[in-house]
């Protein structure tokens, strides 16, 4: 039996990530190290270490002698993330295509069905997690751990702040993309599957109208919370 013990830095990191997901720490919010150290009952060292990791992943900006600010997600950031994630996922699909067999196909079908059920019931957190799990089915087949360390924080960056936002037509189209992707896997169409994921599913230009609507809704909600 293996016991997982998180370091203090990891616990503080996860605390900040949870606060961001829940909207307690919204984009534009500032983090006071002295106040946070007292609130959490920890020294500033694990706080700084956690915040450095969050800055590397793009969640916060450390301002010398001014504290730490939770970063707003600019459209340029979204565009960059979409381009990088699409290219990397397409490369993974080509590399692991032969390893995607009946078990992986069944798993993806079940996850997409779970997404539809969560969507129908308004279960936002479940929906987003199932979406991530769907892509993880083929990403997990890749032996490239560095690639996964790049993709995962980018997806968290895209999704976490507006977790409670939906653009219904967009979500339904994404699930339809998943169905098409599965069909291409079943038919052995590696080029079609890679193209769909990079140039449709993760294409900023294809998804731009939905992206603009999604993040406008998220920003409006965040501004109402701040007000």
C-alpha cells in the first residue's frame, strides 16, 4: 500500500487552486502574503513556493514589493493555449493511434455519454471533469510526461475561472466533436482524427464566436461577484 503525503507547498498550492475554481480568488484579486500566512497558519516559504509554481503555470503574477495578483485570462492567452494544445494533442493522437483499442473506445463513449447527462442536469463541475477525462484517455497512452505537464496546466488555466459558465450550443458541438473523433478512431482514420482535434476542436478561429461569448459571460459573472 502506498500512502500519498503532500508536502506543505503542495497543500498550499491546492488551496489556491481550489479558491480559484470556486471563484473566491477571482481574476484581478490580490493575495497578501502576510495575511495569507496568518490565515493558513504557515510560514511564507511554502506560500512563496506555491505562488512561484502558480506563476509558472500562468495563474498569478508576482509583483515585486506589491504582492501577488490573480491573472486575468486575455484572449491572446486563450488563442495561444488553443494553438499549443491542439498541436500537442494531434501529435499524441498520431503517436498512440495504434494503441487505442476497444477498451479506450468504450471508455471515451461512456465519458461522452456521462458528459451529456451532466450537461442535461446542469452539473457543471462533473461536465468539465468528464471532458478532461475524455481527452485523458488518449493522452494517458503517451509516454511523454513533459508533454502532459504542459497540457494539463493550460487546460486548467482555460477552464477553472469560469467553471460555472456554459454556452449550450458550444458544449453540444464539443460533444458532437467527440462522437466524430470516436468514429474516426473506430474506422482507423488517424489523419482525420488528428485534423479534427487540432483544426476544429482546438481551433481558435473555428471556435472564436463561442470563446468570446464564454469569456464575456465569465467576466460579467466575476464582476458581479466583485461588486
